C-alpha cells in the first residue's frame, strides 16, 4: 500500500466530520477507514487536536472561503447575494458536520474557529448588503439575523425535521428578507 499523506488523513477525517460531526473525528476510526495504523497518523499529526484543527481549517476553506470566492466572480452585489443564498440553500439540505459545530461551540476546541468563521460570514454578508444599498449598521443587523436563521435551519434539519416547502422557496424568502427596504419598522414605532 502506498504511504498515506497528510491530506489522505484529513480527507478521511473530513468525511467522518461530514457524516457524524466533529466528535467522530478520532484517530482509531479514521485509521480503520484508511486501512492504516495509528503510527501512520502520528507521522503527520502530533495528536487528535491537530487533526481536528486540520478538519476545521478545511471546513472554513470549503464552506466559507471557497463559497465567497465563487460568488465574488459575479458582477453585481445583488447577483452575489442571490447566488450566495442559492448555494447555502442547496448545501443546507445536505448532511454536514457543520450542523454539530454550533451545538459544540462551547467546547474550547471548536469555539475559536467557529467564532472566526461566523464573524467572517456575518462580515461578508454585511458587506454585500451594504453594497446593495443597505446602511452599514442595518446591514450588520440583517447579516447577524440571516446567519442565525441559516444556522437555526441547519439545526432543525439535524433534528430530523423536514420542511414541507421546497428549499428554492426558502432561498427566495431569505433573499427577500435581506432586501426589505430600510425604514420598514414594526407598528407602534
């Protein structure tokens, strides 16, 4: 058998993360999946924490940085926002280890990366909304609410709940909420 690379270990660990969450990223099960020994693992990583960190780095790159890079190829902020929500809507229906990260965010091992990714997502979404004409302060508020709604939706899906509405309709509603004209306030204000 060919010698396993660090990326082979990360790939296998990321697959476990995607299926069963960050708690499933453990040396022995990943080694079994690869048909490898724990000794091979220690050639590439100091400990489980290093493997978890590598998985979280990959999660950040795949689910945030590459997504942003993809939508940034579009011309207008409105097109970028629409495409961003479309991708998020599609990915939300897939199993993903991300659904466990926010529940586990109190754990010291994932708190910092989850917080950094969340801030990156909120910040990027706020920038897009601001570029669409929403004031900076309102864009930040909307970005926080929209990211919260997306995370909440993932948590509902993780619990086994299945929406009776097509994901495309939910994406359209999300875009509509993002683009509500400023100055629309609740009655009595």
